[in-house]
């Protein structure tokens, strides 16, 4: 695991200096505190920070081929690298290290850009082809590892984090108001946009090439939902899923350093821990987070402890409260690079910090919901949407009006608002809002109101749905979530908060073989039966591995007592950041509307916890990235 950064003066305006690239890498030392390397060749300079996981003595980067004409800077892990090494050696290549990084340069020599199809893993990497004076930048299929880029027409900047690119003196910091308008609805900035004007996220399953002709991007992988022929029986599917889960977990445990697992007590992470324990034959180091004080009511530690006790893991816990929130909020926003209205960012960072005292790598349970239909909105789409979309327009508008009448975002209000939309893209966009569009309109000031008018959330998802082979309500919704919810929200959070603590987080449920198999299964094996049991097939596998209470409990997501924190120990912190004077100075939000949100939250007439955290994140982001420039 590493972080990469670089600059390519493809119009030959100058030669990048090693010092300039080193300055970019200094901004992401947390991603690789063990080592740093820089390569400069004519118009290109790039390098990597290294967190040593595989081949500790020999994995220095960047890595070149035998004659130095192909060079790679790599972030991630290639889980099938040993098989690739043997194949490359048989083809006559000389490999000087035992690292997974080195296979990339030789595989590129063999098949060029098509090397991406040979890789099993998570990755964001750059390959310099000196003979062709050409740069290739790649992001993995699901977007587990991030890559950002910026092009001014003659110079390409790229990196694992935006803050590395900002160290280059030519890249200015400007708020992208359209991106902020999108954030205000979605909780995150949908790729390829970022909160920084002119800086883009390379989308999952995409690659970028750059040479004297400029910058070009294209998709190299997409998730297909084409069904298996013939369709497997439930027993066959269960057996195959168990086999693939075991294989994914085994491949993701390849490491030369101590490792463990995050354990929330949910089905996904608990299943991962169970399979790790059975394969290792020794205690797994597990890490869990809970809450103290008023947050204790939503703590899930009792479930994590059940699994830890069953498998006799080496279990570690951290308890956090409002004081911890105020202590690390600014640091977390800095590591995220841009606002993310996700309550779980704080506990994710703190459990990563805990893990970092014991291990350098962890396995996590991310992805199970998006593969097997774990969210309540999937059942709502199957059960209610077929009826609600047939209602007359006047009735649907009335439902929408009633849903938004009460302040806050209760689950019934969100469901009613989403289901009042007939068009698939609009409905999907409104299942997970930070706020309703009407709230955004009240909050927005001047130019922000204009930006809000330009952002159409329905168009964002409708565009994706036009290009998928997924049929049926569930599979179309699962596909939509792999395009933004998973990479731009959950995986971004997981990567940035774990790497902030110099811990590599691996996600075996998102092994692409497993993802492709899950997509091919019938919808009924995911959301099942008249009661519409969610994650049905995964539960069937987990039933052989986990205590009954883990299987029968209702899904909690990653509950965080953000509402209580912002009314109690973190109230003054929140009010100071969102005071009328500051809000007026930013000229983004209406001070009166923000004051109303604060008052309603304090008086408990509404729960605005996530929304206020989102606004706090925007203010902290301004202070960290915009104000210093």
C-alpha cells in the first residue's frame, strides 16, 4: 500500500524537478511512512510513498523493467501476483524483487494497456513508457483505491490524494460550486467532479492516457448483471458463494506484516472474521468501536464481542464521545480531501488509529450490502415502487409535500419523498439525500442557488442506467450504487480514514470475481420471499458460521450518535463553526436558514445531525484548503 503523485509536462514546457515531486509526496506521508522514491525522465516526474506490506526489503518504488524504459508507481495490492510472476518468468522476464509491484512493468511489456484485465486486486497506479513518451494511469474496477488528476492543456498532475497535487505551485485552489451543489443533495461529490475546480477523480474501472496529443480517459471494466445459464439452484449458489468467499479471504490475507480485521458485529465483517479464523488456526486481531455517554444506546460492541468470543480473537475496542469528535473532526476532513457528510468518518478514523497500534493491514466487510441487497431501500424499491409509480401525479406530489413538511430526514419521510418519483434516476437519487432539494433551495445563496439549479440528481443516475445490462428494479439499483454510493462515499471513507492512520484496509467482499458472481445471481437470492429478507444468500452462508443473534438482528448500518454529540458535548463547536458571521462571510448558505437548522436541532424538533455535520465539513474544508491560499 502506498500513495503516488506526479507531474507530466506533456507539451514540454519544462522538466519536473525531483524536489517538486518530493514536495507532493510529503503531503501524503501518512499513506507510506516507510519509504519514498522519485523517478524523473525528461518531461515526467513521479514517485511513491510506501507502506511496506509485501517484500519488505525489496519493494522500493518506483520500479522499472530490465532496461529502465517502463517504470511504475503503484498504490494497492495485486492478489494474483505470484501466478503472474511465474508466467512472466516463463516468458523470459527477469524479476529482481519479490513484490507485487514489479509484475506491472513486465505485464505491460507483454500486453500493454490490456494488463488491467489480468489483475486481481485494488489499485491506483501510473506506468511511464519512455519509448513512447506516454503515461498510463489506472484505477481498479470498483474504485477501492483513489486516483485524482488535473489537466491545464499542457501539464497533467495526478495523485492518490488531492492534497498532494495542491503542493504543485501551478494548481490553484478554487471551490467548484456545482460540486458543492451536488454534495448538498448526495452527501458526497459524485465523480468525476471534486470540490476543487479543475481537479477530477478518475472513475472506477477507468484508465487515463497522456502523451503529446493530450489527456484521454476511457472505461476498461463495467459490472454485468447477465444471468448465469442455467441459473443455479439455491443450494448450488450457496455452496459456490461459500467457496468464493473462502478464496477471496485467503487471497486478501497475503502479507509479510501483522494484520487483523475490523469487526462491527454485522453479518459482513463477522463473516470475514469467521473465515479468517478458520483459515488461520490462530487468534485474529479484531478491532471494534463503540460509544460512551449518551451514545452508548447505539453502540454495537455487544455484537462484536459475541463474534470475538466465539472465535477467541485478540479483541481490541475503542470508546469515543463528543470530545473525540471535536478533537479529530478537522484532521479527518483534511484526510478526506473534501467534505463527506458521513457520520461514520470519525469512528472509522478512530478504529483505524486503534488498529495502527497493533497491525499494518486489516480486512473489512465493506461491499456486502451493495452485492446482496442489504439496505432497506432495496426492499422498498421492490415492494412499494411498483405501486407508487402508478399513482396519479397529483397524489405523488401530495406525498412529496407531506414527506418534506416535517423538519429533518426521518426514514419514512425519505422513503415517501423518493417513492413519489416515477423516474428511476430521481427515485434512486432521493433514497439517500443529505437534504431535500427544497431545503437546499432555502439554504443556498446567490451563486450557490444558480449552481443548485444546474445540478440534476435524476440525470446523474439515469445516465448510468442507460448503459447497464441490469434488468429488474433490484439489479438496476444495485448497479447504480456501484457507480457512486460505493466508490464516492463508502470506499472513499474507508481508504482515507484507514490510510490516515497508515493502515491498509482490504475489502475481500469486493474481490471482482466475487462481485461478478453475485451480480449474475437471481434477484430472489438477494432480497428473498414475501417478507423480502435482505442479503438472503449471504445470510444462508453466514448461518453456518455465526451466532444466531448476529443473523436475526436488524441492520443498523454504522450507527453514530452524531445528533446527540451536536446537542451536547460538541454543541458549542458546531455553533462556532456555523455562526451567522462565518456563514455570511462564505456567501454560500443563508445565515438565517442555518440558524433555523441549529435551533430546530437544539430544541429537538428535528434531527439535523447528518446535515449539520455536512455543513461543518464544508466550513472545515474551507479553513483547511481555501483560506490558506
